[in-house]
């Protein structure tokens, strides 16, 4: 099913429980724009809430994932350059919260498929997903140091939690280009696949997650998010609560019955 996003700069379809969201500005390496970005915010929220969607897969058209913000509109040249400091601050905080903030908050598996460059805020979008799958020719760069900026869209928080403080500092300070193979070695992406197989393999992976037990998946994300900031006794307490709740779902009963009958379970997310 094709979804009307309101712009050709962002494509969205739902198939086999997967919402495929494609940044579609290949001529600009899928850089964020005043059309693409609001549409992306809307689709993240709506597909995250869609009961027919079990997983979100975000990718880019052409040979890039997302090259970040439009540098030509920076330095006071764009419409936001006329804002006061307070207006600019409030605007950026809102945009961050409703893009990468909303993506992190989605309680379904989220996957980023990188056909090429993910830079700046584009890298932050990829990091805000649960899983990253990269084409062999893909690369990432924080990019901010090269344009005299310090980072936005939560990239410092996301990068630190993905690869650790020391490596996050290295990539932020140097803005170096990191190829897919090194990204996999340092844990920035989960797996690297041949370019020609990226979209098929990423979709198959997303489909397998979309077919999973939705209630348990939500609780897994809650547990994993909690693990970043709570102590072990509290983690045990919350895991126990969520597991007992999951044990009462139809999905759990179906999984047990499927095990007994030696077949694949069919989950309903209930």
C-alpha cells in the first residue's frame, strides 16, 4: 500500500507489516529540506502508531542515505537566519524532538538501510534506529567539525551509546569518513552486505522483525532503553513486570502452541 506523504521528496509504502520510508532527493544526496523533513517527521509518528505496521525501514534513494542538512542554507543564509536566538533555539529543539526524538520513541523495531553516505543529521537519523545495515560502499561522517558546528539531532548522545565515548569523540572531532567495514568493526552498523543486495536483505530483515511478537518487542525496547540509565536491581524488577505481562498475551500462548506443534508461530501483536 502506497502512502501519500504530501511530497515526492519522501516515499512511503506498507507491505508485509513493514513501513518502507525512502528519502527521495537523490540529486541532493537526500539532504534534509523544508519538504522532506516535515514529511519524515509525520511518517515516523503515523507509521509508528499504525497497527498494520510491525517495523519501520528507513533508507535513501540513489547512492546516499542522507547527507544531513542543507549547508548552502546555513550561515544565516536561510529563513531561520532571520530568527532571534530564542526563536532559533525553540525551533531547533522542536524539530529535533519530533524527528530523531520521535524515532527513538517508536516502540517497534526500526532499521536504517544505508546505500551510501550518512552524514551529520543524516547519521543521527540512522543512529536513532535500532539496527543499521550498510551497503559495502557506504560510509558515514559526523561532518559537523568541517562546517564549524557542534552537532544536533542527538548525535552526541546516540553516537556515544552506540560506539562508546572515546570513539564518539574521535569521530566528532575529526569528522573523518568511516567506511562500512570499519563501521561494522566498531559496532556503528550491525552488518554490511553487497550493494546490490542491500534493499532486499534489509527488507527481509525488517519483515522478520515485523512478524515478531509486538507486545514483547515493545517491552524489549523498554528494557533495553532502561538498561542505559538504571541499576541492576531496578532492571530485574522492571523485567519481571514486563515478562509477566507478556506471559499473559495471546502471542505467548500462540508461541507455546506452535512449539508443541513444531510449526512457525503466527503473532498478532496481542
